[in-house]
């Protein structure tokens, strides 16, 4: 790995440490292409492997919707890593002060029953047959108070697609296989319910297309020469709109100003009658 990539990774770590706002990397740190951005992300993962966050132990998709992609000027999703020490079991408690621009997303985490093969192109049906674990999950993102009108996707990739950890619930894969013909059918419209401080919101998993997202991530990694190991969770995109605990508006839009004002929050997310997870934000 080049010295330049190591310098980019070190600069991203410095920006996090200094609580600098998210902005496009410039000058000697400027990223030349999407491939360059993923190489920088890999350098960041190597830098963090022996630190507090730990080695890579899962993956995530970001910018999964067409609206998000158009906002960032690209026509595809992006991916990042989940670090070993940032995978939490439900119920979990986190402190808002530990995150710079915290957002909470509500996801399906999927894992495979075997390692993937580098260089192989996987069809959706191949991946569907390999799915082992299915979990409700929260993702904590840190956008570092980004201006959503001017997000550079290459910088976002290098910055690990903003992932700051996940909370995992119980594995419901066996229960879904018992009640449905297959996992594809089960995830085509599984009801999901979010309760945030008593406020309830409902959706289904149909729009987030978890299996399609997982297939995309696997093929991206395969092309990058990376194996997705059996059992590693992949979070597949939020089934509801991201909420920001420090937003001045009532968990308002992505452009809502944030001053750090915050009341403690209790959040639950359930998938049908199968399993739920709980997160306390203090």
C-alpha cells in the first residue's frame, strides 16, 4: 500500500480526532476515483485494526436509494466496514457525546453460511441461497455535521461510509425459513416498527431490498479482492428515514441544524412478531 494512502488515512483519523466537519478531501489528500477512495478506505481500516475500534468484522451499504445517489452525483451505492469492537448486542446504551453528528438507522443485517470467493460474480439467487443469519439492527452513523447539499461520495467512501457501529438483535433466520417458502419471500415485505420515545412509525422491508443490497456488497468486495467471511453481518440499508438525536427539529430532516441539545431517547425496532432491539441514547 502506498505512502500516499497511509497519509490520507492518517488525515481522516486526525479530522475525526479534532471533531472537524465533514468536507471533501482536498490538495494532497484529494481522491482521484472511486477505486482510489476504496483503497484509502482499506488503508483506514488497517490503521484502525489495532486500535479501539478493532479489525473489520462486517460490512454496510450506504446511499442505497436513487434519491440519495442523485444528491451525491453518483448512480450506485457505496460500502463501508463495521469494526469488531463496534458490534453491540441489544439492549445497548450509547452516549450522544461520543459521536460527532450521530444518526440512527433501522436495518436488516444478513450473514452468509460460507465465505465468498474473490473474483466471482454472484447472482441474486446465489446469495439468497447462502443467507444464514437475519437480524434486526440499528446502525449508528457519524456524518460530522456534513452539509448534505455538498457531499463528495469519494470522501464518504474513504471515511468508511460514516459507519460508527451497529446494534444486533436475535437471529430470526430459522424462524423465517419455518414460516415462509424461502428467505427471499420472507424479506420481500416483512413488517417493521420503530418506536422512538413513544412515537411509532411503521414500514416494510420491501423498499430497502435487503437481498439486492447484500448481493451488491458481495460483488463489490469480490471485485476489490476482499472475502466476506461466513457469519459476518452486512447491514443492508435503512427501512425508514434516518433520525438525528441532536436535531433541533423533532428528529427532523437531514439538513436540520444541530446544536447538541438532547433529551435521553429510548428507541425500539421490531421485525414483525419475530424479534426486536432496544437502544438507549443518553
